């Protein structure tokens, strides 16, 4: 038997988070990596009301809503103690903010979102739960013996699917919307070869010796970009989340 199954889900009440106790960004970073930069105060950006820390607003998203869809092709057969099932599924999903659990603090829901211009300026992105491709196959055979008083069933199962979504981010915060210089949630800008050549790199010095020169670092970064299919195709753009 062959069957096809399709599923589509649309978020009617999409959740949005915002820190409402920080002043607007104070400037934009230099081109080509031009993005919002908040006041570099510590431990957090300049608040609107100094007597409070962060104040998170949980509301509904009134812009484009997240959704998901999947389509599956299934083949199955069962006869004479033999069973077989094989399916292929392709699915995509997008979200504004990931909802990771009812017990997770709102601060974490807001803080853990990768962004270009800060968590108060998030947009729809590929969800952490994005499926893409998945193939599953199982086959089972039952063997009867001892005049059908005893039986043994042998089954084999295979599952193959796309890997877990991931994002390219800077190791230390540039946007500073959470005031933590060690945060890892700012999506990188992928420079073109000419942009990379014009950028200023500082040599890495260890024990008063130059370990990696500026040009070596540029060469390493360019080689890494060219070795990655996604990065190579999107030079001159901000990396997308997931």
C-alpha cells in the first residue's frame, strides 16, 4: 500500500518577548557589518528606569506568524508473517521565539535567541525543531517452529535524517543588548573576499611572539568560508538563524 500524508500548522497566537527597560541602540557598527549597538555599560545596557533591572514584556506577535509543514510518502506491506514499512518525510518550520518549556524563565526565552540587531528586533527564522529530510524503514519477519508452538521475530530498523539546525555566531557579544560581553547569540556577517581584504585584523601575540599575523588570520577565515557550502553561497550577507 502506498499513501501520502501532508500536515500544515499555523501559529494563531504567536508569542513575542521584549525587554522594555533598555534605552534604544546608541549607534550602528561600521559597514559592512552594520547593526545596532547598545550602550556598552556593565552589567547591562542603560536602563530606562535605573531602579529596575530587566523588565520583559510577554505579548502576542502581530506581524508574520510562525508555521510548519510536512509531506510524507509511505510504502507498507504486511502478509505471511512479514511486515515492511518505508517512508520519506520533508518538513520545514519557522518561529519568532522558541518556546522551550513552561518552566523556562522569560529571560532565557528572550536571551537565547540568535539575532542580527538584538532580541528586541527578532524576525521569523528557521526553528530549532526544523525537520527537513527524514527516511525511516523497518522490516520484520516472524519465524514459527516447534509445530507453531514457538516463534521468533527478527526486525531491522533504519532512521536517517538531516542534522540538528545550527547558527554561525560571534564568540563575544557585539550588540550588547544584554550587557554580557561573553554571550554567543549575535549572528555573524559573512564578508566577501574584497571586504575581508580591506578589514583590519590585529596580530595574535603569545609570549611576545607573533603567533598569527593579520594576513594569516584573514587567510584562515577566507578558507573556512570557502570550505562551507552555506557560508560560501551567502558572502556579503548576515548568516540566517539555524
